[in-house]
């Protein structure tokens, strides 16, 4: 395993808003929690992004218009983002009610302030980190075997491991859809992990992806604890350390979605 790995971000947020001031306020507040922010200014672009990229949090400014809640609904329907933490920025009680019905977890009410945004992000921070950890992949190379029913085991080594699966290199390529018992032993753990797994993809060189279909409660707990430990070690410095120094400018804080802000 690479001991010099670059720290992971504490999360990636999509912000859909037409307001430059809102972009700055949200991005500056998110920066305090080591979160990166990608912005867009149109509903259509935001819907496309939640259907094609992974975000840990999605924030929708309801001043985008009557179709703004469609972004929240699409987020909840997206396979990659259905569990992302969703925020809405509202100006009225009716807008807040619409946001909750569309799937928002938190509502920020105007007038916004850096302090009110910080308090809301602080309340949601644990959920955002949990979402980030679910998709965190720890680079590591350890032996692994896949036992199909009625066949000889296939051996290989992992490339990375997450709570839900792994990437690996196999000595014998397997076809996508193949199911079997996956066995491996995590470093510094006393017993092997056994999981029912399915090959999601595999190429002719034997590189493959496995999704864990089921694990015993003990193995699932041990895997989650191990991944959590690696994830926490890769997080950026604490919030206090990040807040030091001069305040970043808007271009430094945000990444535009396309070319909308040019």
C-alpha cells in the first residue's frame, strides 16, 4: 500500500445557483469543512451532473425557478447520488416545504449568512463524511481468491478495497456476472473476510471489479472498521487548521460545471 497517498477530500458538493454571492458564501463555508464545490447556474446542467457524476452533497438554490426541485428529485433517483446529503436554499416557507417533499435533507433559509451556513454544514458533516466513506477506495495489494460452485478457485491480488467491493488482478479472467465466494485477509486482522461477490467487469488482462453481495455481520463490521480507519488517516487536517490563513477567493473555491461562469 502506498504510504505517501494524497489525503482525500472530506467531500464534494454540487451547488446549483444563479447567484455569485450565494456561490461565494456556500463555497467559503464548505471550504472550512475541507469540501470542494462544483457550481452550475442552470437546472438542466445540474440534472445532467447528478446523473453522470458522484457527489457527497447537493445544494439547490430554489431561486433557479419552478423546476429547481427537479434537481432534488433527480438526485434521489440517481444510482450514484440517491444517498447524497441534499440541501435546499429557500426564500419562503412554501419553498421549504417543496424542498423537503422533493428529497432535501436540510433547508437553508434566506437571508443567508456565513454563520447560518456553517451551523447547517456542521450538523450535516457526519452524514457527508459517511457518504464519502461509502465510496472511498483504499489502495492495497493483498492476496484474494474467488471460489465458484463446482470449479477450482481463481487467485489474484487486490488493487483497492472499499466497503462495497474491490478492484483486483486475477490470474484467470472471469466473465461479468460470475458469482462466487471471495476470501481475503486484511492487514493486522486475525481472520479472513469471506463475502458473496459478483464480477461487475473484467478485461482480457484479468483486471476486474467485484461487488460484495453479502457478508456476515462480523465480516461486515470488521471490513467497515478497517476501511473507516484508513479513510480517517487520509482526511485533510482538522477544521481549525484549514481555517487559518487568508480567505480564498471565489475562483479558488469553486469549480464551474461547464463554461457557464466565463
